[in-house]
């Protein structure tokens, strides 16, 4: 079937948009954020595509977050886009699945206007911003770094008092993450998955050996998350996330037990 992309990205009706009150811990100011439930996303997919033409998969990551890959059947091929969700202020751990689905749906255009950035189908995708109270002098732009200055230090140059190399288990988690979001790798023989995942990570991070991969001892969680984000961006940009549809062909990766996972919010 041919997808009506404009209908898929059409603005969510106001009656389906809810308000979430958020108070800043630093300033104490309260703001109200627009959000939608996972069921609104499912209804939009069913209405525009029909239930047989989409499905979602979920993976709980080591840090407790949840990654959702939302697959659409486009011109006879399954194409997936993934994103990660964390515990929500509404349903805690259970809400992570809903958040992941909604974030993956945004990559397909559903609910993107809630971020106040418009969609590809708007005449003016960027809404007007309020003028600043007073002009501000922009910070000076630092001089571009040379390739040598950007180079990640190798194992011999690492300051062991402030940084450490990634553990074997942490590298393994990164590889599993790449495999889980790359149907391109999943189409290879399983015996080659680890090899291709390792190559993708090294290319994404610009390293030649694992000894060059280090994180700060006082900021491990954030730097691991940043590494994963860089790897995810590389995979989504460089890997062709398609799967030719053939009679009785399996879906990318292990065949899911159900085409759709129920997500309640």
C-alpha cells in the first residue's frame, strides 16, 4: 500500500492532547507540557496504515530504559525506526514502554508538532518565537580542533586517576544495542553479527582499537549514554533499515511472538 505521509503527520486533535505539570527543581517555576498517550499513537497508525501494516518491538536496556522499534510496511518492505524511553512521571517503569513508542512514532512524524518545531508538511515549520528581553552577546566561537586534538587517547596515554577503559561487558552491551537497532546487520549470518556491530561502533566513535575508548570515572553514566547516542545516530544514518518482504519471511531479528505489543498508559 502507498502511505499517506501527510495524514500520518497530521496535527493531533486538541481533544486528544493532555497537560503535564512540571516544576523546575532549580528555579521553582511551573510549566505545563503537552503530551499524548500511547493509544493515540496506535489509533493514528491503525487509521492511516491499518493494523497489519505496522508493528512494534521492545528491548529493556541494562540501565533500565526501554528501546522501541516501530516498523512500518512501506512499498512492501518493513522499515523500522527506534528510540529510547525512560520512566515517566505518570506511570513510572511501565510508562517507559509508552514513552519509547511515542518517541519512535515522532520519527515517523506522529505528534512532532507537540515539540513546537512543526512538521515537514507545514507552510512555515518554525513557529514565531518571543523576542528576547534584551540583546545578548553570543559567546565566542572556539577555534576548530585539529584531527590530532580531537583524537581519543590510546591506552598508554589515559590518565588512570580520572578515566578508565570500557569493560568487556560494557562493550558487549554496546554491540547488542547496535544489533538490536540494525536490521541491516540482522540480515547477515548470526556468526557475523558481532563483527559487524564492532565495526559500526568503531566507525561511529572514530576509533581503531578498544583501548582508545575511555570514560571519565566521575561521569560514567552520562558518558556511556553519550557513546550510545553517537552509535545510534551513526546506525540510523548509515544503515539501510529495510527488509524485503518475501512470502513467509521472518521479521528482522528473532521473530516476535506477536506483531503488536500492548502498551497501556
